[in-house]
C-alpha cells in the first residue's frame, strides 16, 4: 500500500468514526479536513479527503448533497434524508 493509499484509508476511518459519534454532522470536504479529523491535514491533503469521501460514498457511509451556490456537503445517510441546512 502506498503512502497516499494509507493516508486515504486513515482519513476514511476518521470520517467514519466522526459520523458514528455525530450522526447529524454535515460539512464540505474543506470543513471535514479542518474540523472532523484528529489532526489538521492542511490544504495539500484535500485531494486525499475527497478520495476518502468518494470511497465512503460508494460504500454508503456518506451521502453527498449539492447546495445552491455550488457547495458540496457530505453527511451520514441517516441525517435527515437530504435536508441539509
């Protein structure tokens, strides 16, 4: 496993754990990288966060919602069934 694969795996695990503790949480990839994960990853890790989110979405762990204005928000599928505020 490469370093980037390990990073993506760690990020995916961190996001999954965050949502288990806070099932009502929702945020952008930037917010997730800043607030949800144990240590700040910095802007350079945003691609790894997005990759982890795609993997989690494919597994049904997160859902993606497109908001007016173009923002993309990720949350648990159990969070209000699409009602992002």
